[in-house]
C-alpha cells in the first residue's frame, strides 16, 4: 500500500496530450490522472491536438488559448505552428512556437510546487528554468527522446555542426538546473552519465501500462521472486545509485498464467467471430496470417521495408503455404510516400489503413497473429517504442526490425517474446514471417511470455515510485546538489 502523499500543486508541461492516442500523449495523460488520483492538484499545459497526422482540427487552427477539462483535470491548450511537412527547420519553428506561447500560459497560472516538463520539445528545459526562477519553484525534466543524439544518429544533423552544439548546450542547461532528470530507458541513463548529470539527479522512469488485472498484479508484486518485484528492485537500485546499468531481472521466470490472448478476445466480445468480422471489413482472407504495424508513420520507423517485404512474400508464395498479409496502420509525415508506393504497385497482401479508434484498434490486434515494430538504422539506441507495451498487453508476439544496440532489441531478447531481424532488411522480415506462420505453437508461447513480461511496467508501481522521489525533492529531503558539474 502506497503512503498517503503530501498534496501538492503540480503543472505538467508538454506538447502532446489527449485526444492524441499515439506517441507521448497517452503517457502525459496517464501521469496527470495518476497524480490527480493521489490527491495532488494537477494542471496540464499543452498544445492543440495535431499528432501523428501533423495537422490540427479545423476549429483549433486559429485559437490562441483554450482550457479544456479532461478527467477533471484542467488542460490549458496553447497555439503552436504545425508545418505541413516536418523538415528540420520547420520542426524547430514548430517547437519554438509552442515553447514561447506555452511559457506565457505557464506564467499566467498560479505558482506550482513542482513543474514536470516533458521533452521534446527541448526548448522547454531553458524556459522551465526561467519560469521556476520567476515563480521560485523547481522542475523535473522528463526526457522521452534525446533529440540531438537521435538526429545525429540518423544523419539529419552533423555531429559537430553549429545547430547540434546549440541543442546540446540547451540540453545541458536543462539538466543542470532541473531538480531531477528522468529518462525512459537504460541507454538514456548511460547518456545522462556521459553528459555528467550527477547520479542523484538521474532517474529511470520507463513508460508504463494500465493493466486490467491490477489486483492480480498487486498480488504478484507482493510474492517473493516475482518478475514485478524483480523489476522494482532493479529500478530502485538504479534510481538510488546502487545498481549497475545494463543488468536486468528479465531472465527471472514467472509462474505460468492463463492464456492472455484468450481472455482479451473474450473481453472484446466474440472471439473468432469478432476476428472474422474485422477481417471481412478490410477484405482480409479469414485463413491469412496477419502481421500488423500500428502507430506513427514517420521517417524513423523506416516503413518502406514492410512494403518491400510484402512484395517478396507475394512473389515468392508457394502453393499450399499460408497467405501472409501485412497491415500498416496509422498516420504521420511519411503517409503520402507510403500511399504513393501502394498506388504505383498495388499489393493484394498488404493494406494501408488510417489511425484507428480505440475499439477498432483492439479488434485489429485480435485479428493479428504477430505485431511488427520497425526502426530505421541508427534510431533506436535511446528509446523503447511505446507501442511495444500495448502489443504485449494484447498477448501478441513481436517481429522487431532494429539495430542490435537498440533498446527494442534488448527488450525482445531479454523478454523472449519475439524475433529480432536487422533494420531495413525486407528479406529478413519476409523470412521471419514465413517461419512464424508455420509454427502456431511458438506464436502462442511468445504471446504468453510477453503478456507476463509487460506487467513490470504497471502504472501504479512505476508512477508510485516516481511520485515518492519528487515528493522528497519538494519536501527538501533530497538536496538539489550541483556536485559533479564543472
């Protein structure tokens, strides 16, 4: 049982929020809901919804400010520039416009005891420092994406360019003046160490999931040797400076549990019949083996590889072998390019679908046999894709096309819930799909393993530890040390 918190006034400040359903937005909303449920007075400062389509709704385009109330939490929305094409320069203007307008909104609100600042945008770090200086408060800098490092990794910026140096300098200032610097992956913790963020200020805050079986999870967490308990020990050790980066309790074996996939299908009402209806709606053969990607259609995902894999599967299909259909579902900057590929060479064994509402997304997951997560070369070192968690909740195995050094590869190998292939290699994806389609028993086993593994990221455990840490900061028991800086 978590201790009763000291109630605080908290402002969460970030560019993405509900009704956006992809990327960072669900986690910002989940954090606000958790903290409000714990008795804190929570407000959100965000933008008008635009992601992943990169366009606002018609009624929002010319609004400067608006305050919505979602889950009884005030959401202060601010105008920002949304480009039609997110080039490097336009992306900078996009983020700076939100930073400037939202900074004014933050100043207009009552002083908060704590500001939780979510990056990207990176510009929010220096602005949070200024806002906290004016309001005599403090901020936590939570990093969802190490933008300069990722941009250099994919060749979008020169490692020694002026812009890169400026962004790294901006990040250093944000880290220096934050009371706590949190990140979502082990690789981020190592990057923070290299950037000389003092150990006491580094905090591992992975993305989380809200599980339906919360009572079962709490019981498991209280059982000696459970995987959830193991993850809690690991993160606690890292976040208190007592653990080594890179170690994991993932190899611990959990007790066998009921097949998650069957229970999820029953909850969604209809099992095989519901799956057949969904497949019929999108003209997918009932006996086809379905592999689905769902989420942001961006450059970092390298999704053209799935179209190439579908071509190989179509051209190499043998008589009597199962039909394999690839679904690409979502929206984003690369959607027009993907549409052009489909227009040029229509594929009977591939579909390009729009971003689906929640109920339709769940039906798609039930209708899928395996989930695909792709990353372009050089993009996955610091981030564990948030879509992985929802895939594992649904009890689906994963084919990950990612670098060996990526967080995604690390998770799949340690959790043993899928297959890893090299990025941007359509032949490897086609081969992995063909092999899994022929081994349904392996699919079921991998799905069960993933459904158990993901429980370590249950929201109340992850966010409860985070709340405890920042309460120490606000109450003054954690010194805001500047040691380690030159």
